[in-house]
C-alpha cells in the first residue's frame, strides 16, 4: 500500500487519508481511536497521509 500511495501522490493525485488497521491490534482500541479521530480532527488534517491504528503503538 505505501508504494502504491507514493506513486498515486507522485502522479499529482490526492486522497483524503488512509487509515490502516493493524491485524494484531485490540478491536476496542481501534474503535476508540476512530472515534477520537472523528471527534478531534480538522477537515483535511489527514489528507495525503497514511496512519496506522491503533495510534498508541
């Protein structure tokens, strides 16, 4: 995914952001992080970024 994402950006395209869920992560932590992102983020804050959940690890 990161290589494809870099190619996508290099081609001048944009994305609103990508959240990747780690397989070994606790489901409850991921839900908490998604709620936190939803409640506390500004529009466009994650544009053209990849973030891994949970955020705490």
